[in-house]
């Protein structure tokens, strides 16, 4: 009985809120409740049905619920009646006045836009006329100068003409780009039109490369001219390389503080041991080594789809598109095919290690440096298909042999379980604990293991931490330093870690430390920052290299 009583109370208490009853609805989609409009419906909805004699109260209560909720599912004319009644109460004058205001505002906006467009068009025409007049004046002056030169007996040679054109293009690139102009400048439209007019006679300009992917730092096109000191260093290199027998020890000393771009290709080949010091033997050695490499291609490359080689080739094929994805040069199909051949042949010839992820990064500095041997412009957007086939073959073979020379000294980094990397990471931990105990304890306190971030530093030789331009500068010193890649790199990593001491000590949890150490802000770095890093690394090497027990706990 108690349950029946509860049910009766439920139906009575909630009868006004069940589906189908009319409620006060306030909101953006509904007008406020109007008692006059809904009076009849409320009365009809709240009027209880006649009680049936002889029926228990339970049945009567359910009949009330059924009558109240019947309109929730029945489709009738109630909705139409409600709409008709609501329409009668709308103020037609207010509706019309509001509609007229909307139309007037829209008309004003369109008229204002047309006036602005007309003003801009007139301004553009005036700027175009001014530019055309200036160009005509310049052309007339050039013609007069040309006539004077011809009268004086001067002959314009094609080489001089091309040089003048390249100088004009170089100077034009020094002008600040329109994209750097402040937003909202009143002369934006006119400036854009004038820039397009000026660029009609210029070569197509490549898209802007992100700062982290730019390889130009100094002594490259588009940068200021060399200083006297840089020009003097370049002369010293040329004199040293011009001799019949290059003094490699003197070349290493000169290369330690950086190699000018103009002589970097041959200097790297000499310092890596790819070319002999004797100048007369170099050409024959180059021809023999290049033929030997392409002999490997003919002998081994067709086996890349064999069952026992297809896994290696598949991994190489996956990794190459990930190599320097921000630099268009490395996204060209012909460049990726070159990298595939280099890496596959190296893996086949070194079965003890085979191909390991990270080796693909080590090809890129050699490739870029040897491309510079054949071009003068910036390399980031350079289309290698414009090179002659022989030049491309030479670049590929030279990159393969120099990368092989590098890996011969650090091959234990890539053998099974990579013992070389694990030893170096452990040595790094011991070294940092001596040179900066605060950083070491801070990372230990938040349970950051050196292997978690320094493994990549050793596996990729800091190439994922630095822009490629900095890697090339770093490798100048590595090539000049005895055991640079295998031994000096440890001290560079230690100096690199301590370089971020302030940022490391500011992080107060494991996640923050790992995010910092895996995304260090080096995108703005150039030669100056790398030189400071190398100087600190040399200081550490001078203090600890000859006494390895000094940095052990």
C-alpha cells in the first residue's frame, strides 16, 4: 500500500512538469511567456478529466497523466493555432521599421566599400604612371651612357653584362621584403603593386626558408662582403692548398676555427683522408674512387628487393623523407634517390652494423658542402636537376666515401646494442657531475637520465639539436681535431649541456626538463655561437682528456 501511495503522490506532484504541458520558456529562441495568449490552453491542459465511478484512485491518476501528455505525440492543429495567435500580437510597424534600418545600413556599407575601391584603384594608377616614368628616365640614361661608351671605343662583353645583372639581383635581395612591413600601412597596396612592377625583369624568387633551415651565415650570397680578416684567412687556405704537397698538420690548425665556403669541399676531402696530400695524385684518386663506388651500385643496388635486404632498404626508404624536412633541397626526388643509394651501399658493405636510424642525417653535411663546389647561389632551394649528370655523380660518390671515412671512426656507435653510444653517455654524465654539480644534481633530483636525451646527441652528432649551417661549421673543427667525431664530440656535448644551465635549473619537473632538453632553442645560432661552444669544449678537453680519472666519481 505504501508503494501505491508513493505513486499517487508522484503523479500529483509532477503533473505540471510532465511532457505535453505548457511551461514558461525563457531564452534566445523563445519570447517570454504570455498568459493572455496561452490562457485557454492552460485551462484546457489543467482541467482534470471526469472521474469514473467505481474506479480506484490509481487508475484516475494515470488517466490524468495520459490526457495531459497526449498532445506530445499527437500531430494536430494546435501548433498552427499557436502560430496564428502569435502573429496577431506582432507589431507590424516595428517589424517594418527594423527591416528598413537593416537595408539602409547594408546599402551604406556597400557604398563605402565602392568608394574605397575606387580610391585604391586611382592610387594604383598614379603609382604605375610614376614607376613607368621613372623606368623611362632610367632607360634613357642607360642608353645615353651606352652611346658614350661606344663612342669612346668600349665594347660590352657578355661576361661583364652577366656580372652586372647578378650584382643588381644581389642588391635587390638586400631590400627589406614587403612581408616585413607593418600591417595597416596606408601604402601597402601601392607598395605591393610597385614591387611587382620592379620584379618583372628579375628571376623568380624562391619561397622564404625558415631560420632554422637556412644555411647561409657568412661568406655566402646575399650577405655582407668578407672582412679583411676573412679575406686574409681565405688567401692562407688558397696558398696552402696550391702547393704540390699540402701540409695537413698546418691545414688542420688553419681549419680549426672554420673553413671558408670557397675551399671547404677540397679541405674536407683532404682532412677526412679521402684525397692524398700530393696534388698530382688527387685527380687519379678521385677518378678511381668514383668508378669504384658506381661499381658497387651495379653490383649491389639491384639486390635491394631481395628477401634478406628488403628490410634494410625499406627502413632507408622510410627515413630519407624525414631528413631535414624544412629544406626543399632534400625533398627533391633525385636527391632522395642519391641518399638511398649511398645508405644502401654503405649498409651492404658494413654487415656488422648495417643501416641504423640516424646514419641518414650524417650524409647531409657532405652533400651540401660538395654541392657548393658546383654552384654559387644559396643551396636551400637549388634544383639539382639543373646540374650536369657528371657533377651529380661526383657529388654522390664523394659524399659516400667521406661519410664512410667518418663512420669508420665511430662504427661501434651503430653495432649491436650500440655500445659506443652507451659508453659516451656514461662518460658525459661523469664529466658533467664534475664541471657543474648543480646541473647534475638537479637532473638527478627529477629522475632525468642522461641516456634519455643524450643518446640522440651521440647517435646523430648533435645534428637534431643544431641548424645544418651550425653542423657544417662544427664539422670544420671535428675534421681538424684528432678523433674529432669519436672523442672531441664528448666535450662538445658537455659544453652544450652546461650552456643551458640557467634554463635547466628553472625547470621544476621531469616533463619540463625533457621538453627543454629535446627542443633546445638554437634556431638563431650561427658561427659565433658555435665558435664559443667549441672554445669551451676545447677548455674541457684540455683539463680532462689526458686525465680521464679526474672526471670520474
